[in-house]
C-alpha cells in the first residue's frame, strides 16, 4: 500500500467513526444517552456554518477593501480611414 492509500484509509475510518458518533449523538434521547448530546449535535454544525459564512464574507470584504481600484479606461480617438490609390 502506498502512503496516499494509507492516508485515504485513515481518513475513511475517521470519517466513518465521526459519522456514527454524530448519528448516535443526534438520536441520543432515543438511545438512552444524555440529552445534551442531541443539543450539541444540532447546535455545533449550525454554529460552524454560520461562522464559515461570516469568515467568507469578511474575507471578501477585506479583499475588496485592500484591492486598488482599476485604472480608468481611456477612449481612443477614431482612426482616419485609409485612402485607396488608383493605379
């Protein structure tokens, strides 16, 4: 197995364990687990997504603030039409 495959396997296993833990936390009252697990399973992702949206909007605003204005476009004067010479 290559190193990339080992990392992929570890990411897969960790994701599967977190997914099972999340589902168990979401249904904590039905499984006889403490009810605060359900509150955290619902509240934590909402908090993270709101913070993510705020960070992205702050990043866009900061980029707009620090980016210099584009140079104004200069209008070029029209060129004179070329005259045809008869031979």
